[in-house]
């Protein structure tokens, strides 16, 4: 006699322990993992509603984290990594896309010299507004980017006074500031990108700060890879070992703590060849309580 559906479910009740031990269910467990991630992604999106661009800039882009006199300050370290990556000769072309720009511009200050167009992206309208405010050049930005521009000009051997030219260059090549969601298989709107894809992606502190777990982080790496042409480069910066950070006063945002090995494995799994991985260890006096990260990684990779 055929069993009705409820009876079949009932028949499984007593053997649930045994079923758990079965190694067959990979697709089921992958689906469960995705379901878990979906919930986590929704929870993260809710946390981000309190994100405060001015406070975030204050925590992360003023001294001691942005102290251009200190060799061990994190911002000069990031700018040096990006400067090197964009001046080695292998990274250039038509379009550079920055994934999860937030309210910041430092990450494209070297790249704007070797790409004709730069597209900025973020999940939050408040961050897109902050960036558009700077692009319009009518004052009212939450942070003065001048020392950053001056520092990058010095790295390029141009002298700090060239910073106004760099600011003008940035305003000229940045074509738009658009929404992005790294948890969607297609993170950008279709008409934001040419069908061939971008020549280069840069993404700083986005994936680990936007993902509820390592599986979501890895999937997001794959999603953004779909925006990149084969042979194009990914410059990925992120925090190591971070469980949370503050996106504003009292706005505690959970993050996925990643280590170097996990970043390398994630890149490999998603079809990138690692060219270089550099690691910065956060000095004790730069642990400010605005996050619990232990350091920062910089990866230069190429999409197969
Ligand atoms: N790139 C900047 C900002 C990093 S903060 C910097 O270098 O400082 C993390 C950023 O991830 C925030 O701007 C946030 O809006 C963005 N973000 C959050 N969820 C996201 C998602 N699902 N997809 C893309 N970006 C997301």
C-alpha cells in the first residue's frame, strides 16, 4: 500500500539520528547552509541600516589609523599596497570597479591614473550620497581627503602639490556611484557594466564585513568575479580575525573572521590565481575598540 506523505515523514522521525550520519546528503546540507546564510544576510542588512558614514570615517580614516607620519599606520600601508599593484604594469585598461566603496575614496586614488573609467558602488544610499557629495565638490564632505591625495601623489613621485590634479582626475574618471549587493549572483544592475565585464575590481573591507559566515564570504567572492573579464585583476583588502566592527555609535556589525589561508582558498575555489598576498599586523596602540580585527590582508589576484 502506498503511504501518504505525512506517514512517510513520520516514518523518518525515529531514524533522524541515523540519517544525520549519512554522508549522502551534500545537496541537502548545501541548501540548508544557504538557508542559514539567507537569514544571516537579512540580519546583516538590518544591522547596516544604522551605518553612519561620518562616524565610520572618523574611526578608520583619522589618526592614528590615518597617520601619514607613522610608518606603521594602516592607511599608509593600504595606500602603498594599492600604489604598487596599480603601477607594476599588469593592471590597467578601460574600466575599474570598486565593490562596496562605502563613504571612502582612498582605494581608487592610484587606480584612477591607469583606467579611463572608475565605477564606485555601495549597498547603502547614505554612502552613495557621501561619495556624490565629494564628486560635486560643493563642500559638505564628512572627511577632507586632501592628505590622502597628497600622500598618493608623493608615492607617485609627483610632489604633494599635485593633489589638486589628482582630485580633478578622480572627479573626471569616476562615472557613477551605483547600488551593489555582493550576496546576489548578479551584484550590479545589468546596464551598469559592459557585457565583457570590468578590467579590474578593487574591494576593501566589504566581503568579510557584509557576510554572516565563511560560506557567504566565499560565495560573494564568486559573485563579484562574474563582473570581471577573464584575465582581469582583483585587488582585495580585508580585515583578518574580525568578529565585529562599529559602523557608528552603538552600531555593532557582525563580521566573519577570516585568516590568510581561508582567503587564499576562497580565491582559488572561485577561479582566481593569487599573485601576491601581503599581511599587516595591527599594532597594539591602533586597536581602538571600533573593531576586534588582528590585522589586514591585501591580495592581488587574476581571474582565470
Ligand atoms: N570600502 C570602504 C567601506 C568598507 S565598510 C573602506 O575601505 O573603508 C563595509 C561596506 O560594505 C559598507 O560600505 C557597506 O555599506 C557595504 N556592504 C554591506 N553589505 C553589503 C552587501 N550585501 N553588498 C555590498 N556591500 C555591502
